[in-house]
C-alpha cells in the first residue's frame, strides 16, 4: 500500500506528488507550510526487481530559517534599503526577462526614466534627512502609479525607472497624466519648498526592438533631460 507511507512526523503528502513519483519512477521535492514552519519534503521511489514502484521513502526538512536568510539576502542584493523599491541590480535582473517575454508575445512596453528634480538643493538647504524623506515620498508616488506586476526601481541617487506593459488604455500621455495627478495629490497642502517635482522621459519599446537594456535606458534618459529642459524654460 503506497499511500500507507505518506506520513512523516504527522505531515500528509499530497496525492498528486505521490502519483507523479509512481508514474515516472523519479523522486520529487516540494515545500509546504506546517504549524508555522516551512518544510521541504522529498519523496523517493523504492522499486522491486521488475522496476515497479512498491514503496516510497519520504523525508522532511525544516527550511524556515534558510528561507528567511535567503529573503534577507535577496533584499540586500536587489532592494534599495531606503525606498524599498528594486535597486539597480534588481532592475537589470528583471528587465531582461520582461523584455524577452514581451518580444516573444509581440507586446509593446513603456520604459520610464524619472529624475527627482532638485534633490541636491534639498540636501544642501534642508539637510539629508529631508532629502531621504523626499525620496521615500517619491517612491510612494511611483507605487501608487504603477501596478504590482510593473517593474519599478531606484537606479541611483535621484533616478528612478519603470518598465510597464502597454495594455489597453495605457499610452504615453496616460502615464504622464497619471504620474502628475499623483504628484499633485502628494503635494497638496505642502509649501513650495516641500513640493515634489519629477522629470520623466517615456520610451516606447516595440516588439521588433532588440536593443539591450543599457541602450534603452540611455534613450529614455535623453527624453527625460529634454523634458527637464522644457520645464526650465
């Protein structure tokens, strides 16, 4: 009775995984939550002389602490500590995958390169604590503007980027207007000295484009500087 060997320390292993081991004769490994802990289960087939699976060897290992450390390492590696957005490394790691997937599906993407205007003046005149606070508020604006599935990151000091699918109704003008509405909402009731201003360049990335992400960022960066220059006139 294969299913008589499915309990290890009180854990019940899903029948789906057992069926897979029986059908393929190959071991499987999967994770499950149990009493607040994350357990990695390994199921190995034990075969008779004809090669038929007769029994299963099952092992469970608590990987809760391992996963916690992995999550912490991921945050250190791919997350900007101040804004809690992806950092430069995190952006480049995910952007290549999103670009490849969009090219395969013949989808259009928008790459936004955004610069927080006047951060140096804020740091010089109001202090770095106020500068950090402004960066955090800017990150909050971007979270409100984009979907959870969109890629949003802080590249460096005052530079932010977003990679967004051009789904129905999402156009360059739509993205600009939505961003500005959110900026205006955050600025409402604040004095001019505390108001946030963001210059943005928006590059449409078509499915036939095969430029590397560095080249795309340079193009979006140039569009951002054109927008910043226009605002200064």
